[in-house]
């Protein structure tokens, strides 16, 4: 979106947190959609601050240490995505998921959420929503963090 509407990019300030420890911004993404828009359970390789600009989102997080229990796809292109549909869990096909600990929250306008590298997250818009995510690497180039 920022490539198509370059003036919009000028309205976005990069949070200082993204540069803490000598970090380098890798990507800036905008997420816009109506209520009910879902981002399936997946993980990303970078540190992430998700900033809620308009509306509300429900977010569920699972630690990176639970990757094997979250049934990642076997295909190389989808390795960072889970086979599980969190809105319709098939407990016979995915029995481990029921007992896994997770964190969840409602992210509201003006709030930001830090998502560590490789932490699994599922996102559902509760209202019409606009979010901006800031991905960065730390100064060592590592994208790992203890869970």
C-alpha cells in the first residue's frame, strides 16, 4: 500500500523501539480490512511491533518453543504457517493444540503490541481496521529470542 500511496508512508513514524540495540527496519506493512478479516496462525522471522491505527483486533500468541505442537505445514513455502484453523479446530486431527498455553489480547486504536521473532500469532479484526507492522532485526542480525 505504501508503494502505491507514497504520501501515506510519510504519515508513519517508526517507533524508537525498532532501533533499540542498533536494530534495522526490514519492512513496513499496512493491514486494512473489514470486521471478520483473519490472518491465520503463522510466525514471522523478524521482531514485530503491530500498531493499531483504526479499529480493534483480537490477537492470539503462542511461544516459538511450541512450534512442533502447532502443526506447521511441511511444504517449504508454507513452513511458517499452521495447518490449524483456530476458528474451527479439528481436535481429532490436531489433538496437541487443546492443551497449549497461549496469550491473547484485544488491540485497540493507539495501542502497539510487540511480537518476538518466530512467535506464532493469529489475528482477527473485530471492526473495520487499519494496522501497521514494523519488522526489524537486532544489531547482531539474530532473529531469535528466548521464549
